[in-house]
C-alpha cells in the first residue's frame, strides 16, 4: 500500500527528531554542521575547510562538556517547570496578594532594585577595567598576528585566534614564553612563519623551539637575548670599556647579549635626538654622552631653559652653561658664526688636513626643544628692531649647525618630549637626526620619528631602557648610567684641549647690533686673504672659537680668523665694581651675603676683573650673566 503524504511527513519528522537527539547526546551542533576539529573527548583548535560564517566559541568545546551542559540545562528547566506546576495555586494566591498590596510591595522592592542596579553597574565597570589589557592585547597583537598567520599555516580565517595563539600580556619581557599550536600536516614554511611572528610582535633576539611530533605540534618562542637589567659606570669592566671608546663614538649603553651600543659622530650620525616622556631618562642619556665627550677634550655648551637639568656640569672647565633665554639666544648666534668660521678654515686647510686642526669638538646640549624654540621666538619678537628678519637668527644658526655639523666637528644633542616637525622648525630639520633615542614612547611618537622600523617595538617602563634607532633598525638598549658625581669626575680627568685661559668662566656674549643680525652669516667681510704661509697652527684654531682669542705672534691671519671678537660692551656693563656696589646698583635682588657665598662656593662665579686696594672688582656684565644663569628654585 502506497504511503500517503501525511505518512511521509510523519516519517521525516521522526527521522529529524532521532537525528537531533543523537546530536544532543554526541555534543554536536544541533544544525548538524561540523565546524571545528573538536571531538567528543578533545577540544577543537581550528576551523574545518569550507566552513562559512562566524564560528562561535561553543563549537570548539569537546562533546562531553556540551552534553553535560545540555543535560544540566534540561534538568534545570524540568525542575523549574515541575515546581511551578506543583505550586501553581500558591503562586496564583501570592501574585494576587502582591497585586492587592502593590504599593507596599513596590516600596519594599525599591531598595533591592536600586542595590541590584548598583551591583550590576559596579560589576560591569570592574569587568571592563580588569579585562582592558587583555582586550588591548587581542586588538593590537593577537588579531593582527592571526590575520598574517592563518594563510601560511593553512587555517580558516574564521578560526578563533585564542585557540592556537597563546600570547601572554607581558610577551615582551625577558622571561616571557609564546606558544603557537601548529596544524598536524605541517605543510608550511618555518622561515615564513618565524619571520611573520617576529615582525608582527616586534620581537628581537628570540629563539624558536619547534615541536612537530605527536598529534599536537607547536612552536615555543622565547626572548633569550635581552639587554642587561642595569648598566652602571661603577662596574670595573664597564669603566674599562668606556675608557677604551673612541672620542667620536661615546658608549650610549648595552644591547642584546651585552653588546656595546654607540654611534660614531664622525662616520654615522653627527647629531642625536632624544625623545621621551617625563621620567624617560632624557637627562641621564645626555649626561652619559656629554661626560665622555668632555673626558676626550670636547667643549660642551649646555642650553638649559629648565636651569637644573645638569647640575653636575656647572663650573667644569670646558663647559658653558646658559639657562637664561637671552644668553641661549646669543650663544646660538655665536655658535652659528663659529660654524661659518670653521667652514672657511676647513676650506683653507684643504681636504688632506687633519680634522682636529679645525678646532676642538663642540657638543651642544639643547634641553626641552619644545619650550626653548617657543621662548626663542617670543624673545626675538620682543627684541628685534625695524629691518631685522622675522625669524630669530638663533634658530637660523641652529639649523645651519644641524646641516653642516659633521665636517665642522659640531654636534647637537637635542631633547624633546614631542619632536614634531613644527617644534623643530620643519620636517627637513628633523631628518638631520639620523640617530634617534626613544624611551617610554607612544605609538604616534614612534610612527613620527621611526616610520622605517615597523611594527613599533612595545614600549617598556624598565628604568633606563630605550630604543636606539639608526640605519633603519632599532636596538633595544640599557642606557649607561653615570651618577652626577661619576659624570663630573670622569669629565674632569680626561684630555684637556679646551683653552686654558679663563676656562672656568662661561663665554661672555652681548647682543650684536640690530643691523648686523640679518647679516650674521655673511662672509663678505670675513673672507680669508690669499696667503702662501703655512696653515694656521692647531692651538690657534682650538682657541679661535673663543670671543677673546689669543693672538699668535707673526701670524698675519690672526685678525681675520677670529670673527667672534667680543663687540664693544655698553659702559654700564663694562665697568668693574665691588660686591657691595653690585648689590646696591645692579643686582638688588641678591644680598651681599649671597654674593660672597657664591664667590666662595659657586664654580661658575666670574673671576675678578680688577682690584682696588684689597677689594676685588668684578665686571658688571659678568655678574649680570651669572645672575641670570644661576640655578634657582622653580
């Protein structure tokens, strides 16, 4: 007898019911689609080929866990329904009583509702805070790594990256371990996978331990070569390495495996940019480099609007410390004129001359460029006169030094919290810093200063840890730490090539006449005359940067190779006075006791210019400059 349409439908529904019961008992998806490689006893790790759409997390669970959950859920629903059936009459009466006394019931439930809402709000906020780092890890690192690896490993794009990428939150730490589960068929290139892992996670100096055996192959990634936790100058071995370093290549710190990290100022990068947020070790980095340069006889100019960044350098022979914006402005102009003078001297000496014959190496420490450039611009706006250029000649001088520093043995160490092109005077100025030291940087700062290194290494708060970017690569470095006493001791025990006369007194400058600022870089009146005499002596060239260069007997070029001759000062600043007269007429804010204490204890206090009986006399201009640049509380 032929089956009727009803019989066929009934048989079909019965078959579907049997299949559904089987899927429930087997712990499979109820729609019958097998999406992952999960079995009844083992969890899944990857999505099967040709699976479309989103794969939910429950599809990765083993069948026995899904079955247990379904049985528990079913039992709970049955129990709830059974109890509800048994207590239906009682429930109906309770509801009726609540409805009859709804005002009292609402009043009683109101505090509980508010409490429940408060608990829910606080719980949600706590959950968001506690999982923030994990969510950032998934968004910034795990997700992009999955996008790069799923094709080389032969995995479906819908695969949950958490199932095979086991990346801890502190994966950039020294003792961190990264585990990546691999497909069993191993049909991939190890080199490609390893390269993608190091690039996407910004790892350096890691080792890969491959374990292809068994039914669960995996690879372990460990960072085994990290910079030392500390790099202290007081370590005898470190002191020996610093002593053996080249004059032009001071040690910056130590990288992976304890390797020396340095930059040759003559061959690689004449200028260095240090970019770090507050507490990132900017002053420590500059102190490390500057004291080594002083040890080899370099002259250092500290231009510090903060006034207290480098107290160790005050009063050291060969150091000029400018803290007042007017003195920084004039000092930059003098350095710009010195760069022009050195250019002419180098041209006169020829290409075969000893580079040291041009003069001592000059190192310019420019602190907090963001604030300094703004103050220079404001200072020039207030002081410039009619006919003067709109742009400060001090800024022009700095730019010229940056463009011509390598051949002239003039180097700039610039510090910035945010080295934007606007702060430095343009993107072309920023490009003069081929070596950049970044610490505690943001992602935006890295993209701005080191776009050639991608992805950006993860920033760390480890004290003294920085990234030294040079030549298209970044080297994680532990900056060499000098205490202030060690830096001062090392700076004062080296070779002395700076002038010996009046070396403890900073270079004295006065503002050039307004009509000369526009032509500060003109060479028409400073050309060296043709001469067949031997080249200028090295001692003269070493002293030529000073505003009071010593004349060499018999040298006809002495007057033309010293363009930094001190301009005639105003009568008021040039007179010699005693300390009491200086307090009464010129420095009323400083007591006589403070002046006498500074004369006895401050190394930067100017030397006497004359003597009147037993009383020492001091030049007014020197006292005013000392007063402007002395360290004082903020």
